[in-house]
C-alpha cells in the first residue's frame, strides 16, 4: 500500500513538473488548440446578408451539412454557400422590399433563422433598411414628424436670428450611399423608443425563441446627430442614390447645433441656467464664459445621446438576452465627434460589443488614421469592463476606385491588424463572388484561428492617450457648409494635431494604447503600485496632448497617480520635431530592431500567458528582432497556415521574420 502510494505521489510530482516545464517553455495549453485546425463557427467571420430570400433556404442542403458536420459542406445551396466559404454565421434582416411589413418576407426570415439554429450558425440582426440606423426605413417617422432630428440654426440675416428647423438637408441623412431619408432625433427618448418598438420588438415577436441562442446581437449602423454638414458623396454615386424624401434646395446651409423637445429643461435642471439666453455662445465667442457655456451644452448633448439612444438600445438588448453592437460615423475625425455625438467615446462605450467601420482593405491604412477608427471601440470595450469588439470590414474603397477586389493576403493583413487592436467579431461586406471558394475558406480559417487564441484573451495596453473631447467642446464652432472645409479654431487645431501625432507615433512604434476621456479618468482607481485601473484596463502611463485643460475631478486623479509614481507625459512643442521624445519618455518594454512603422503589435493576456500579435502591413518583408521579451520559451503560431513552432529567446530577444502582409502570434 505504501509503495503504491509512493508511486502515485512520484507520478503526480512528475506530472506537475512536466506541466510546469510546459508552461515555462512556451507550450500553448492544449485546450487553446482544440479548434485551431478547424475553428468553431462562433469564431469565424459573419457574412452580412441583407435579406433571407426563399432561394437561400434549401432544406436538403441543411440536412446534408448536418450529416457531415466535420467537413466542408459539399453543396453550394442556401446557407451552405456561406459555410463552404469559411463563414461561421450571418448578419441579416428581413428583406428590404416592404420592409418589416411583408408577412411573406417574415416567413422567409423565420425559416432562415430556424436553419441557422439547426446548423449552429450565430446570427446578428441588422437593425435598419440600409443606413443610418434609426428610421426603420421611414416607419418610425410615419405619423410622427415630431420625432425627426431637430437643430437650432443661426442666420444673422434672418429675423429671428436663432430658430429651430428639421435637420435633413446638408446632413448625412441626405448625403449617403443608401437612400435620402429623413432621420430621427437621437436625443429624443421617444424617438428611440419608437425605433425599438417598430424594429427590435418586431423581431422579438417573430423569432424571440432564438434570442440568446442563435440570435446573439443587434447591429446598429452609423446613427448620429444630424447637426453637421459632412459634404456630399461624390458623383456618379450621388446621382444613383434613391430619393425617399425630397430635398428642398431652398434650405440654406447654416451653422447648427442639435436640439430636442426637452433640452432647455434638462439643461436648466443640470446647470441651473437658461440656455436660451446663452445661444450666442454656442456659435461664437472666445471668452472663458463662452467656453464654459459650450462645455456645458455639449456635455448635456453627450449624456442625452449616450443615454437615450445607445443606452436605451443596450438596456432593451440586455433584457432580451442579446448584445448591442454596431459602429459610429466618422470615427477617424475627432473634431466631428462633437456635433455627431457630443462625445464619441462615451456613445460607443454604451454598446456591449462596440465596433468600427473599415471601408478599406489596404493594410497600411492603420499607420495613418485607421488606428483611430480601431482605438475607439477597443477603448470603449475595455473602459466599460468588456472584451469583444466588432468590425464591419470590406474593400469598398478599392472597388469604388477600380483598384479592387483586394487579394487574400491584403484581407488577412487587414484582419490581422484589427485583431491586434482587439477585434473579435468580423462582419463582412466582402463579396464571396470576388474570390475562389478556397480563398474564402482560407480567410475564414485565418480569422477563426485568430479568435481561437485571442477572443478569450484580454488586451493589455499599458498606455492611455487622453481623448480631449472636453477641450474640443469649448473650442467647437458650428459652420455653414462642410465642417472639414473650414479650419478649426487655433487651439483646437493644436490639440487635434498633437493628439493625432501621438497616436500615429505609438502605432508606428509598436506601443499598444487605448483612449481615455476625462469622465472615465475621473472614475478610475489609482493603485498603490502606480497604475490607473478602470474597467478591464490597467494603465501605467498617461499621455496628454499639447494644450489640454483637465476638469478638477480628473486633475485630482492625475495628481494621485503622480503621487504613486505613475508616469504622466505631456506633449511638448519639440516633440513635433523629434517624434521619438514621447516614445523615450514612455520607456516601452518591447521594441523591434531595426525600427519599422509597418509592423503592428498587439499585446494580450490569457491564463497567465502573454500573447503578442505582430503584423506586417507593408509590401516589403521584415527581418529583425523583437527585444524585451522574457527568457521563457515561446510558441510561434501562424494563423494563415496553422503551423506552430517553438522558439527560444537569446538575450531577451526573439528573431522576427515577417513576409509582406504576414500575421504571427507569439505565446510565452
């Protein structure tokens, strides 16, 4: 008995030692790799399909797939078409023809959801007839014109000089690629409630039994305040857009700010002041009083948009066991965030799965401004304690310019850098017909392998770049005509230029970071070991653009952080000349040698393992070293081929070779 127990004890020790060696030697845990060779449907991309028509619903094909679940479906009929091309699920809606009102189309939709349930395919519901979301194809405003977007306009030539008007002409509602259609007021709680009643409740009545099972999310597409001119879309596309609501050519382009039915009362309750007596300051003025009023106004706008649109939809979705998701408009232009949302980061933070719109599949776009598009949803997710991030990705720009469709390698690199930025849900406008079935399958495998490893992992950016919306509230002045054609006030230009330069520098120097606004920072906890903790993010370095002013509550947190030896960096004038100054002050622990701005780095943590994602977004091969890694062995994973290789660091550095557009994962 003693000998037997001794044997068992020794065996247990050896087993534990082997497990310890495996962990310290870079072995990827076996449970991580269960779906590596054949990713689960929930980890693969979802195809956006606007309408489930009867021709897509082939029962024989479904039965055939169910009989052979381990292999690619042999049929190209119905939903098998997407499974055979590497998709795991779909983003769909009832057909646009007689939208939400055709019983025949509802029956097709119901049958499609039932087939997806049989196949285990996740489904997201697209919540609009085209875009921007909020109108239900015009049904929300039918009989309810009082719910239309409203603005306060300023015309020095008119009497009265300040007046209200409906927001349609010269806005995104009348300048988009889908349809010219009047739009709802995102600050009006009644408008969102009606949108939910017409859209979300209709889906729940029809297929509610699948909510929280097959149906897992709602997708809202580019809702925004119609209080700014984004400029017309280019011809010949503009002339081909259907006109559902006539545009009045006599409506003058004027400076406007958003309004709603109870705005004056909300403002009075919050600030104890009469906004009508302050209207002039919303449009002009450089005094401290003018800036104070603008900050109060846009802070109120931001709260109403976040609570009454995004928050109301989020609450409904959670009550019905699905996630709220989607993406904002003009993510890459922070100055536009003021008139579009009040606070773009706050708005997107009220999604369970915040997302981005990636219209280009040129991988190098990330080193320019696409980092901003990705930073917004990642930041919103982590700051609110979430993980998942979605993308609506396509090669729209390449196809519109005649340079598309893009290659499989470009698609993979675009997916790779977005995964490095935390994206887990890939919803596709790529046309499967543009590529061979095998190329589509390879892309699905690539995305699936990324998610197999990364979806359960938590992004670990240790740097936060301050999102200066508080300052832009004070500086923003509405203009007549497209906002991008008018220069911003000098202080706003300085802040925006500094913010963009810092973000680009961190992206190009492989420093993972998130954005944080004054509100999230004011709520953050300062730890004894010199970090700031908020949601799922723990930050060791705070970086502030040049010229920002912090509100008192935020300044107190920064002071406590500084007292705990936290690193605080303020952009300096000479940093615009030498971009390495800010990088040197951050003292990043990881670096590639030789430097390259075409390498994207993402850092994640999972079960006490570090995961690094490295993507070459350039057209030239890269050969160098990744310096600063620990001395434990690492596993290199190639999501394109499925290959795995053990690596041993030398002097805290790993050899790094990346072919053009290649993505690699490294696990310690």
